[in-house]
C-alpha cells in the first residue's frame, strides 16, 4: 500500500471579542452550518465551541468563545477563562469588534489580554449598521494599538467579506496535519447540541436576568429505533425563576419544549421527544464546584 502525505496548511484560530459582536454568526456563516447558537442577547455562547473549515489543502480549526466581559459571578469568570485559554493553542487570533459601537472600557479589557506573540486579524463586523466615519475612527484606533494586525470589515449577517477572513488566515497558517476528518464540522457531542438548542429557546423566550440564571443539563438520552427520547433538567437559581420558566399553567415550558423539539428533529433528522424537569440549585453561578458538577465547564 502506498501512503501519500498530502501537503496542507492547518491550524487553530481563536475567535474572541466582546459579547454580541457576532463571533458565532461569523463562524456559522463561514461553515455554512449552525455549530454555535446565536441570539440578539449578549452572553449567548458560554463555553468554547470548535468549528472546522475545510478547503483544498486547508483545514482551519476555529474556536468560538464566550464574549469577554467584566465578570460579576464565578460563572462569568469561568466563561472569560474559556476565552483566554483559547489563546494558548491558537496559531492566529481573530478579534471580532462590533463596528457600530464606539471603543469603550470593555474593549480595553480585551486589548490588554490579547497575546502579543500571535498573528492578529481584527474583524470589524456589523458594518451594515455602522457609519463610514465611525468605522474609519475605530480602525485607526485599533491600528495604532496593533500595528501589525490585519483589519477586515465584514457583515456576517449579509455574508459580506467573510471569505477575506479565510484568505488572510490561510496566508498566516503553517504547514500542518489534518486534525479532523474532512466531513466533520464540529466536535460538539449530542448532549451539548441538545442543551444548547434548548438554551437558545430559553434565551429567546425570557427576559432580563432569566436567560443568564438558567442552565440546561441533559440527564439521559435514549436512542430508540428512528427516534430519541431525552431527559433534561432546566436548572434555575431561585424558586421565583423556576415559576417564570414554567409559566402560567405550564405555558412557557411547553413553548420551550415544542420549539426545541422542532429544531432537534431537524438537527438529528428524526423525532426527538423531550421530557423537561425544572429545578432549583441556589445561586449556582456563584459556585464553581456546582458549575463543574452540572457539567457546564470542563
Ligand atoms: N446587523 C448585523 N447583525 C449581526 C451581524 N453579525 C451578527 N449579528 C447579530 O448580532 C447578534 C449577536 O450575534 P452572535 O453571533 O450571537 O454574537 P456573539 O459575538 O457570538 O455573542 P456572544 O456569544 O454573546 O459573545 C445576533 O442577533 C446576530 O444576528 C452583522 O454583521 N450585522
Ligand atoms: Mg457567540
């Protein structure tokens, strides 16, 4: 048997930025597949998510990360840590900036933490919402801070200029191995996909503090012939939040279940039946041990 070694470029690219900048939208659009949930609310992504891009002789392993922010709770700190950790293995860092917002203290927080020894691409996303002068000023500010950085303007929602990100990454990556099979777009497991889809519905259907006080834990997946039955816990921090999630006469939890089942059926291409229990773990976001026990951070 003759084994041929195919010369290719490959490497790890960490996508970081403030919450809501459009990091996950950029990744999903580049891959042409939803590997990370997206909502209009900040703090949607809460852990690192791998997305693999393949093209002839090129494999980019993207790591989408939680938005970096000033944390108020242990959970927030762990989310930031997941983002900072992604720098360790990164060959290239992509910083996503919301071009429609002025430079603020939140941006400084990230600027200070960016690794100095890695190639940096700064993506000015949401240019569809930004004024020309505003983008120009923001780009000048970042170019002063990072003289060697490559600057790219994008609109992820309109799929504008995302191929430019790929071209620039390709130039920066070293020759390397194929890390993942060519047909694999993410390494997220079933449990993670199910819990994220349910979390997306909760974020969309609830207000104020509720989206962030809730964790989704998959307890059991029963794979039957042509269908899945899944037992899920929705964990809240307080009794009052449990009441809100359930809703009057169980109305809200039913909507969460039905909308989640609809997406899960599409994703797994088979019927998925959810059984959801809502329970309270007092102030779980303040308790690192509990966060780990719930399986929310590796
Ligand atoms: N107008 C506009 N909206 C965008 C663009 N890219 C993303 N969005 C929207 O911005 C919101 C946040 O997008 P996400 O992709 O979830 O942002 P994120 O940076 O991953 O956010 P976190 O995971 O919370 O850190 C969603 O409502 C997206 O539809 C864009 O280019 N233009
Ligand atoms: Mg995200």
